[in-house]
C-alpha cells in the first residue's frame, strides 16, 4: 500500500456529522440561526475528520516507504515530536511531545517517517498509554530493530478544563523493547532526550 498525505473529506460523512453537530449546538442551548454559528457544524465536521484521519492511514506502510539497508547499529532518536490527540473518554484534546528511539538491525528509516507514525496513531480517539504502545509496537514489528523506546509527555484538557482542573499536571508514559530493557541503554536514551543541544 502506498502512502500519500493529503486532507480529504468524505461528503456523505461531512453531511452526517454536520447534522449531529447541529443537534449538539441546539441541545446545549445555542441559537443555531446566529451568524457566527451558521457554518460551525460544517467546520466541526471537517475538523473531526481531520483529527481522526489516522483511522484511514497505514502506519506500517509509512515506514516501509522509506526503509534503507544500512550497517548502523547505534541509537537513533527523534525527540520533541509534537503530538495532538483526542482522549477517547471526553473527546477533549491532549497534547505534548513524543520521544522515539530505535537501534537498527540492518535497516534504518527516513527520519520524517517516525513523526508521521506518531501522527497516524495520535489522530484517533486515544488514551496516552495505548498511544505509547502502538508507536513502539509498530516500529518494532515493521523494521525489527534491536530495540525501540518511546516516551510521551502530554497535558490533558480533560484534567485542565474540567474534572480536577489541574493546570500544570503533565502525564508521562514510556514503553521499551529489546536493548532498551537494559538499564544502561535505557538510561542513555533518557539522558539524551533530556539534553539540550542548541
């Protein structure tokens, strides 16, 4: 399967979602005839399709599209990858950054493909814990490196805007395979993602 990035909107789905968002707006007491609201259902319908486009994308195909044979077996890290997702419990955003590393075992991948993989899984209704595992497992299963490490740090609007309303809390999750289960390798990775090089 080839990989092509472009924003696409399904007309039938857009119409269905527009109706649903119109009902929601009316249900919460909004004046749906108000000028500022007239196009909101369509905008929201398209925004929801964009924010959940990961369901229609193949993360493995993204990696396979840029795999290269290379005799390199040291750690490769792509850190501070911005991510934006929607929590599956309240459909409110969570956002932050992902740090992803792998140790090649005969194959490397184009560096831009790792952030794209993060985006594929983030653009679905998610919990941060599963998102962390999905990124790790996809990279491990596709390029079969000696190990994969993923750390995600994120702020959750469902904790900031509602519920406990804690504005400064950050949730950190991590997942490791292979060589990264070794304490020394894992410590090197954690030190490197915390380092500032410029």
